[in-house]
C-alpha cells in the first residue's frame, strides 16, 4: 500500500535483524539506530534499548520487545546432525523441512530433517515431533562442524519477506518487530508536537523466554504508567471469533485484570473520538506479554496493552496489516498528547 511505504520499509529493516532471546545484539543495534532519530538512547546490562525524553508531565513508558522465537543448539551427533531445543515458543508443527540459519563462528544454512510420509508409522502420522527428536542437516561431518558450531549457539527460522494484497505483509519476526515499528511511528507523529510528557521508550530483551528485560528496565525507569505493544491472534479459518481479531480491523485494546481499567477505557474513548480503528481484546487473567511484569515492577504502575493482530504467530511467515501498525501508533500518540494537555 503506497501510503505506508516508509512504515513497511522500517518494519522490514527491523524484521531482517537477528535477535533471539539472550542474543538480541544485532536487532538491538538496528532498533537503537532508529530510536536515536528521536531521543537519547542507551543499552543496559541485559541488552535493552532505552530512550528518554524529559518533560514535566506524567512519566509514560512505551514497551515493545526485540527478541524473536528461535532454536538453540544442544549437541552435534556422531553423524554431524545438529540437535536443538526451542528458544522461545517456536511452533514445532512447522519445523520439519524448514530452512534455518545456524549462528556459529560463521553463519551456516541448514534444513530441519523430515521423515518421509512413506516411512512414517501409522500411529505417528499427522503428529508433531517434539524439538528434541528433530535434527538439522548442514551437510558437514561432526569433526568439521564442531569447529564452527557449539552448544548454546542460536538458530533462526529462515523465511521470506513480502506483501500480500490489501496492505498486508509477511515476514519472520513480526512478533514483535511490528510492535517496535509502531512505537517508532508514534514518535514520528509526536516529533513536532508539544506534549509535555516525560517519555521512556523500552525495546526489551528476552520476552519470549522470561520477560526479564522488561522487568529490569521498567524497575529502573520508575514510570507513572505504561503501554506495552505486542502481537495477538488474528482471525483465520478454524479460530473462534471471540479468540481473535480481524487483520486490518485496527489496534487491539487490551482489557484484563492485570491491566488498568481506567487506561483501557481512556484508550477506547480516545479511539472513538479520534476515529482511530480499534478492537477490544478481553483476557480473563494474565496477558502473556510484558504488561504482566511491568505493571508490578518497583512500586507498581498503571498498565495498558495495545496488540497488533498477527496471523501464523511463532512461524517464519507471520502476517500483519500495515493499517493496524499505523492505528496502534496513532492511538499511542493521541494518548500521550491528551495526558500532556491534562497536566499542562
């Protein structure tokens, strides 16, 4: 979609950078470079990218996580096949015959081995194997491979980037580089506007495994309130309507016991008033995002969650809609502007 070309370019640049949990350095450097266009930025001991803008109004934290799902090397067997485990919640159902990149002393292209259907036992047909029963073939023997790859090295899922019709895009790592892109777009909207708020922007590490990046950085920030931006489930064949949201239907405003009810209502009211497309996502307990840990960090703070509908989550062909990224950015910007005016 022509009007979102700059947003698409920024998103694809972010999504191309490697950054699995605990090894987010490349993704962090790309995100840091983009964030420095708007504010002073630093990296902390856990690799979080943190930017700050001073102000006399309320202190608002914006969070989106940097890390992506992937795999981690556990061993190299006698025939030179790489054994691995999941690093984050990679969907094991799509791993057989998948293309991967192994990040050792040099980057190796590999393929996850797949059992031919002709040799599959009847009781195993149609069932996904756990990660520890799969292996990766890079075409090397154990002795040669062991000089390049070691246990603990990360493995990323290789996938294409491109566009579908109607402003939809596909790529690996849209969870949560789409969230990072929406925060950056929010800052672009605010760039020439006076809002008076004190802002901390957090591109956090290790969300897919422990959430430790957001826990540490939000504790240090001591904000008054926060908005986390992540992805959630887009509707697809076979999914219950109440469990998903429409791609292109707008940002998803979270409503949950762990989220501040007042902030959720304010975001919904703002979206209605400013004609920003939105959907409501209701959760009965924890959200499964950084919002859960940020809201009880330090002395505690008011917490909201905006989510982007995402299809094919935790695969290498995740699908998002650029309009949803834009509406998320617009709603965050509108909220910051309103909070600044309230305290002017």
